């Protein structure tokens, strides 16, 4: 939720409908149900942008260079499992902190 992570870095975004986004309010989607799909989508998005959009890739992929502490080429060469592991190691602690602060992180969408 915006009230917890007040940025729109691409690694924190997921395409969804307006109604789903609005319905979540200040809650997090269930990590047990959605997390693997989320990190798979992050990997696919990174690889797609890196390989197919050279003029725009800096604009979209710069956020990853910060969280990975690596350049774009180095990130693109990571295996899917290593890429996903790095994202997981970043986001899972944020989920735990949010839960400790009282955010509901078990929302399942219909």
C-alpha cells in the first residue's frame, strides 16, 4: 500500500485492474498465494524490457539497478532463480515489517 511504501518503483508494481487495486486499500496481497507469480512477472518484465526496448530501458529498469546493486547487463544475465531469490530477499522482510506494524497481508482477491 502507498501508506507503507510511498513510491512507484517498477519492482513494486503489478498490473491489475482499477477495482482490484482500489479494493486492497491499506492491505497487502497474500504472499503465500501471490508472491511466486509476482516475482516471476518481475523477471519476465525485466527480461522483456531489457531485450526489446533499448531506448526506454534506462527509464524502466533503473530501479532494479539500485535494489540489485548491479548494472542492467549484470542483472539481465542472472538466472531466473537467482533473480527471483534477490527480489524475494528484498520484499519478504518488508512484508514482515508491515505485518508487525498492523497491516493485513493475507488478502485474497476474487
